[in-house]
């Protein structure tokens, strides 16, 4: 297993934090809400045996800066990812995305198609018409009282436990990986804004552009028992229609945060896919 290390950098006028393991072809892992690079902490050392595996804390999350004077829209996240990759000297990469990191990462990929070698999607949202669950979540982020709880340590911990089948995996110690960045209300306000900033135009752009990835390896892996994105199977099947070369795997007894529920299986599936896709380790 490759050693996991923690780093900080100034890029795109933001202080950013990331985790990294291994050497070789670059793989960028993009987390979603309300997590951070820590979501990939059990995946990176496995993938890092054959690749340079990097997980960035998106701005507004984890150890990265959480500005309150920004709209957390598609172009803001694209600029942050672009600046980060430029500062660490990465051009081409494979991309692995999850949850809110799905549209964020896919938007960047669609804008930089020539830089993407392979693409893997875990439980995520892709299309411009949101499910009832997403509509309810965004509405909660605006509701007085509820919104403050949602972005508090208690709310973040509750989200993590809702998002797994095997709740014992979210111990108090694991929960703190995700709750500690949001002990201050200013950070919580930034977290709420990350839930509100992705407009429908960006989703439409992704949907229109995704068929351009029909010539690269694509893998979809999802937990079947997703209480946060309960329509994930339909999302994956619909995306599979746009990308017929994609291989889709549904993991039973596994929820939204499949990196916590079934980390060994997720790491193995991703590692096998990335080795085959990039020829690393051969």
C-alpha cells in the first residue's frame, strides 16, 4: 500500500488542502457534500500502488479555504481545480467523482476533454432535472433553523450516518474527520452555499457534452441502498445510454458513501479499472 500524505498549496487565490499517495499516471478524486478528501483515505493507498492518487478538498470543504464572498458555481470550482492542477504541474489525468463532486468534476472534464484519460463515477447526480431528494436537500439549505443544523457538526454527522448501510463504520472518530471543519458557523455558511451554487445551465452543458467521452474508458460503481440519492440506479443507467462503453457495477448492502461502507471493494474495483485504462503497473 502506498503511503498517504497531506499537503497544502495556494492556488486560484485560495488556500487548498489535498491528500496524495503513490507515483505514476495521475488520478484526481473529487468528493461531494459534506465530505472532503478524507472520504478517499482508504482508496488512495490502494490506487497509489500504481498511480499518483490525489484527492483535493474542494473550496468550502475540509481543510481548504471557505470564502463567503463567492458563489459556489460551476465556473468557481472549475477555476479552483484548474489552478490547483497548474500549481502541482499536472496536465493529463484520470478522474474519479462522487456526489456533488460528480457535476463539479464532470463540468471541468467537459471543459478540458483532451486532458481526461479515463473517467469513473460513483453515487452522483448528473442530469439537469433534479430528483425529489435533491430538491428537498436544497430547500433545507435555505430553511431557517434547519439550515443551521444541516451545516453544524451534528448535522454533518447525521448526513454521514444516513448515507451508509453499515452505520457502525461511522464511529465518533470517523465522524470527526467530517465535522471538525465546521465547528464555526462561518464555515457552516460556506458549506450551505456549496449546496446552492450549481445552476441548471452547468448540468445541461454536462449532459450535452458527455457523449464526447465515448472514446475513453468509463466505469460506474454505486451503492444500491442510497438514501441520499435514491434514484442513483436510474442516473447510472441513463448515463450508460450516453456512454455505451461504460461498465456499471451495483454494490449490494452499500449506501451513498460507499467509500465508508465497502472501502475494500471500491478500492479494488477502481484500482483494476485504472490499471486497465492507463496501462499502469504493466
